[in-house]
C-alpha cells in the first residue's frame, strides 16, 4: 500500500476523481517549478495520459512534474521526501485562549486575560468557528497567507475594547481575517501582530533542539535515511516559524514608523 500510495496520482474527470497508477509517468520527480505537465484526454476508448514538456529540454534533463500544492506533511507521508523551502507548508496548532494569554504575556502586553472575553466577542468567535459546538480549533502559520485568518481575526476582536466594538461590528469577517491593512486601527493591529510573533516563538520553544543543532546532526555520515528525513522535516518547520516571525516583525516595524510620522 505504501508503494502504491507513493506512486499514485490524483486525477480528475467527468465521473469524479481517483488515484491512478501511471507507468513511466510515475518516475518523474516533483518540483514547484515544473518543466512538464500531465495532459488527460477523454475518448470513446477511455482516458489516456501524456506528459508534455512546457519548454525545450536538453537531452538527459530531468522531467519534473508538480505533485500539487502540498505541505511537507503530505509529501513526507505519501511520497517519502520533504521540500526545504516549501511555499505550501505550514505549522498547525490548536486554538486555545490559554495559549493566547501566554503569548500576550510573553509579548509584554497589558490587559485582561482572553479567557473571560465578553459575550459580544464570543458571538464573533463562534462565527469564526473557533467557539461553540462543532468548532474547528486547528489553525496554522505558513502557506501563502502566512497566518490563519481566523486566528488573526480572533486576536483583533479580543484586543478590541468595548469602545471599539461598533467598529468591529462594521467590519465583515473576511476583512477581519485579511493580513493586509489594520481594520481596527494601528494600536490593535500591533498588539495582534506582537501576539502572533510570541506564539511562533513559543511554538519554536517546544522543539527539543535548535535549528543549528539539527543541521549539525544532518552532517553526520552515519545518519539513517529515516533519521535524515525526520530532521529535514523538523528543520523545515522551524525555519517556517522563523520566517513568520521575521515577516510579522517587519509589519510591526512598518506600523510603528507610520505612527511616528
């Protein structure tokens, strides 16, 4: 089953989708910058598949396909490798107000604890599906959006004072979830971003080793292939969190410069 899973392609047609074994095509390696693609053709005889080059390929060049916009979790489990700078990778965490409170204190932000949020805020958190029956509590950092929009919106709402609540109600949920802009003002935005930075730092602190320590271990020649993959996977997650911290910190600096002008 593992051999089949690592070789199968998820293909789609008018009847639905299926995982298929495609001989020879399954020998092509993955790249997020592919030089070829799979063409699927329907006919009376059935469905056929071809690999078409997107540009001229020199003799002996690797034929590279994209397996899809997949995280390292899927790439490792289904295909047995990870991509060092995967633009679709993410770090997942459970939404928890105690965690948010710990991050707020780590960021040295004053204020009441998030655990005792007002009923009005509770209603918005339920709309974000972070509170109430059937809530989806998995949020993430990374990927094209950098930060899970629901987590960002929750922090903005939780930091809003009662006097700001009219402004909160005037915003739709999609606007509150967008990283661009400061829908509730610069003060709330800086607090929210600083808390996100602190969350990333706390997540990094949960790893037993540093990036440097892992990279030193990777240099060992007696490392097993499984051990190497595990370390590469771990390093990629840590670097993703560091990248998030740096990107969010740049946004904070930009806001502070705008405030000073």
